[in-house]
C-alpha cells in the first residue's frame, strides 16, 4: 500500500489481519469475502469493517437468512470496537477480542487465516484491505 502524505515519515509497525468470509452452505465449502478484522498491538488498534454482498449470497444460497448474517457481521464490528452492548466478549482486551473474532469456526461466518504486514496507519490499512479484498 502506498504511503500517504499524512503518514510519510511515520514509523511502520506490525499488524495482523484476517478476512471474514460468509460460507452460506458449509457442506459445499464455497465462500465469499465479507469483511476484515485488523489488529496492531504497536498502534493499540483493533478494527473491523464488513460488507455483505446480498446478490452473491442469494446466488449461492437463495434460502439463506440475510438479516441474520447481516446482524452477525454487525456484531463483529461492535465487538472489535469494544461496544459494551455487544456482550462480554467486547469487554476483553483488543488482542483477546481479535483472537476470539478470528478463531476457527464451522459456522456460516468464518475467518480465514491470519496474515501480517507493516503499517504507519492501521485505520487506512483496514480501509485499503476492505476496498481491495471485500468490495466488488
């Protein structure tokens, strides 16, 4: 990712991220990207952004509960933000929340493997990853 004028000269720090995927029919193993969760301990940053492509979801699983999936994705963002209304997980430390959000699951919403990188601006990096890996 190019360095913006605002972050030029800023120190690069490590970050971890995982792609959040929707797997409408687990038995088929088909999935599409629906979000990113990003943690930078050095920047003390945890963020998540999601986007549900409903057309893709309906094409893959016409009888899927779109509202339930939308709510689940929204909960991921609330947990990452530490919103107390999201339940006890949201009250954990940012690294604990990150690892909880990206832990393996066999549900319709699942995180991919954790990847790493360097960033001078984790919020901008999160938005860049969403634009390039999630949005169509």
